């Protein structure tokens, strides 16, 4: 069992966190815009003025302690409600307390909600592929919005400054905001993180990953392992220490409060932040440690690794599998991002992969069950796509889970060669075009399903929150 614990630990932290970039979808703004473009819940003609975070907080300072305490109690109650749930209480010394004209009110708020207090929140929009930067736009450097350590290892963004006198559409606010949590919200928050002594958030030791690696430290806030077998949780109890569900609830409740109190800009911006964590959990590689492997596979895998270690200590099988799955995760994100970007940039209409994102169908969600939506619906659908069709990775050639589909339909080098190190400059558009018809159709089929679910889930959440905004 000790070895089994070790192998799960290594698989979990390296498979998903080995790379520089650990986003579920490479750009949430692109996903959210497509999902909500034809959504009746987003009032496209209802344009509103922006508001600074400082202004919102000063007007809300008397209400926020009670709102945040309610959120805290909900999160703590999940520990009793669900066997595989964990949330550490917020230390009393950082709970929100402020006064009129408090110059430190933003820092106090960020510390109270336990996100990185170095974050900045100017009024801005993100331009997407196909948008043109005109003479009226003032471009904002990435490092004025992203944490510096994120900016150094990130994809290229185009941000433009928005003046307080400009009017914005709810769609633009929500879409831009839905990408923000990847800009550094959740970096370095654990007790063994480099800035731990300054933050004092008491999240404990980072449950998995290297606390000295920037993207590694944010991963527990963007993942949720709710549907694995009891054996895996018993062997690796740290897998319960993920916080995407808490982040979703936190920002959902702040959005509802902002709408109710007449702060629509921050209502939509908080709504975008909440969507980010829900969309993260719609990506199969974020809901289980090793997609395509059953629990029995992991046990057998551990035995083989142990035997190999006895004879030559190379652990080749383990290291090879980890690198292969990591490459599959990364190339899939890149394919989706580049494909949707290509469609948007070239103004291609009625492309099936684009169309499924805004198909206006619904999962069963309303204001009564929205709080369980991530755990019971979103991650459940995503997890099903990671289960090997015939019970084991041994039958990868015939399985239809996401990992097996990538293995069967993409070039061997990118998805099955353990010596390959992923390159973000891959021309995935040409790669997809060069596949034979059957390969392309099978790969697109599972992508249709995943993106359709992401679109439906995005709209369902927006609908549930906006129905309660008054």
C-alpha cells in the first residue's frame, strides 16, 4: 500500500503539473464568448458602466463580513456533507474588517477571500483572435494584469484599457473575467509556498506538486477529484484537498450580492470568475489523476514499477507513462484553442466544433441545486470520458475514453512517444487537416461532446445566478 500511495502521488503531481502551463482550457474568454453569444440570459443590449474594485468594496464594506462568513460556513459544511471533501477554515486574523475610506481595503479583501494579494484588477478587456486593435485602444502590458511569474510563462494576450466613462456589454465583461483566475489568483497560497509567511492563509502543506513551481501551486484550486474509487482516496487522501468547488461558490455568491446591491459590473465580473472554475472541471484531465487507467491498472502498474525498481532502479515504465499522459493533456488543450482561434480569426460560420458550444440545450440545474452542480453534474460528465471502455488501459487500441482517442488518432510522436517533450508551437491546425477522415471524425466526436457540455454548463450556471440577481 505504501508503494501504491507513492505511485498515485507521483502520477498525480507530474502528469498534470509537469508542464509550465496547467490550464484546463487554454483561453476561457474564447470558450465563454462562444458559449454565451446566443444566450438569452446575457442581456447583450444592456450596456453598463464599469466600476473600480476599490469603489465596490468601500460601498460594500459593512455587508461583506456577513457574506463571507456565510460562504465560509457553506465551505466548512461540505466537509461533513461529503466523505471526500476538505476545506481548511479561514484564520480569524485575515477575515474581512474595514472602515470608511480605508486605503488598504483591496488588500484586506483579497486576503479575506484567500487569493494572491499581489493581484491587480484594472478595468480592461481581452481581445481575441480576429479582434483588431484600433486607435482608440490603449494596450495594457501583460504584467500589469498577470502576476509577473505567470506572465513570463504564459500564452500571449492582448489587453486593452477601459475608462470609467465607457460602456460595456455584459458578454464582454463575463467573457474577459472568465479567464482571470489563471492570471495568478491561486499561485503560492500554501504553507510551504515561497510567500507563505506573508500570506498566512493556513491552507496547509501543498497537497501535490512542487510548491516552488508557479503553475504547480495553483493546480489544487483548479481541479476536483470527486468520482475516483474509494481505494484511491484511501491510498492518497490528499486528493480530497482540491478547492475549485469552494472558489466557484465564493465568486457565485459575491456575484449574486453585487447584482442585488446595484453593482452590475462586479456582478458580471464575479460571475465570470465563478465560471472559470466550473469550466476547468469540465475538462477530463482535471477530474482524475490518470485518464484512461482503471484502479486495477494502477495497482498492476505499481507492481510492475516495483519489480523494475528492484532490478535496475530506472522506473522506466512509470516515467514513460507519466510523460505520455502529460503530452496528451497538453496537445489536446492546444488543439482546441488553436482550432477555435482559427475559426474566429477567419470568421468561419457554422463550423461544427464552434456550433456545439452554443447549442442551447440544458442540463437539469436550477437555483436549488446549483451549489452541487460542479460535484454532481460537471465532473461526473467529464469523469465518464476518462474511464477505459473495456475496463483497462490494456485495450487502449479499442477504448474510446479521451486518452485512448488521442492515442489512436494523433501521430505517435505527440501522444505515445515517451521521449517527446511537448512543444507549444506545434501547428495543430495542419496536424488535424492531415489526419485521415476516420481519425479526424473520431477525435472531433469526443471534442463535440466535451465542448457541448462545457457550453451547456456555462449557460446553466449563468441562468441560475442571473435568475436570482434581484
